[in-house]
C-alpha cells in the first residue's frame, strides 16, 4: 500500500477534516499526526530518523493510502520525489486565521515544555523540531511564523507541477477535491472537525492521564 494522495499543508489548515474526507472518498486509511500520537513509542523514532536524513518512507506509511498534516508537510519535497505517482493537496487558509489557530493550540503546547506529560516528551520534542525548526524557521513569533507559512505555500506551488497539485480550503467543499481525485461528489456536507477544543481533547486522551 502506497500513499496515493499526500497533503502538504501545515497543521491547522483543515487537515483533520481533509483526513476524514479522504477516508470517505476511498483513500483511507489516511495518516495524520494523531496516528503518531496514538503510537508514540514506534512512530516517534521513525520521524526522528527522517529528521536526521534517514527516513524509511515505506515503513512510515505502511498500511496507509494517503497522508496529511505534520510531520508529513515538513517533508513534502522528499515525498514529491519518492512518490512520483502521488497527487498532492496544499490544504490552506488565510495566513492570519492560521496563526490565530496554531498559536492557541500547537504553539501554545510547544511553548510550555514544563507542562509536557512525561510520556509525551519524546513525541513533543520531535513535534517541536518538525513544526518550529523545520517548518517555521525556528520562531514562534507571529510575523516570522506567518512569513514561513506564506513562503511554504509559495514554494509548494512553484515546485510541485500544477497537474499534481490542488490548492484547497475546507470552505470550498467537496467539488474541487472530488474533481481532482476523480471521485463522485458525496451527497452530504464536507466534514468539519478538529476545533481547538477537540485538539486538546485528543492531546489529553493520549497523555495517560
């Protein structure tokens, strides 16, 4: 099983909803950071190896037909080359609304390491490396983060061929996604998930508390 669809948008750009949509369209199981969180002892070392330049993509994505969210988005250039037949989605939203969301969720957690549960520390150290250092250029400050977000989106659109890439926002609904993937449009609303409250619920469920 090889990922046929890979989303390269940063976390908090509707990645959980997109995961649900891809599962519904027949591209599941879809890999997401939640999968890493739910199997931290096995999956965290895989991404630490990727950060060290020794990724085993076959092992990381074994059993998955698609992938979204971080850590995936931080390795989009490697994945574009490794999976030449895959289609890519740039999940997106306005830069200002993205920062408002991430600053109150992911960055709020990463900026308070003294509050990290012991069983999540290795995973959160990896997340910090992927999100802050590899994706945001080492800064969690608003202006720098928004600049990194915009540069990421520009690079993706410049480098990934247009024939392989869909720039997508959740508010667009099913039609552009289904047209891109060659699937019929479901007769139900596009999924909506992973509010800020849900984010912290997922964290708590996997903290061992």
